[in-house]
C-alpha cells in the first residue's frame, strides 16, 4: 500500500513501511507483485516461500511476484 502523505510503501502482509528505494537490514526491500499488485517486503516473501525461491525469482525470471503467485507459477503457464 502506498501512503501518499509520507511517500512510503507498506508491506501488505506485516505492515513494514519504507520509501520505495530504501533498504532495511532486517525486513529487506519493498516489492510489488506484477500479477496482483500486492506490496510485500523481502522478509515476508522469504518467510512464506524461502530464500532459495526469492533468489531464484530475481535471478531466473523476468517477473517480481508475491510468494503466493510465485509458488503458483502464474507466468509459467
């Protein structure tokens, strides 16, 4: 979710909030699923799908997806 008054984005899972290009050493970065538009932090993706899946998504695909849609393989069909 985007907070216009603070110019920040929030993880739709845990509520962690930061500027788009910022980085947090604990929660990581904020991402947006290209399929459903959900915002998520690196930590929430890793918690749900694992670090290996996160690394594979960034390294081997052309899409950024939330953990749910990554696991479903929405762009692989």
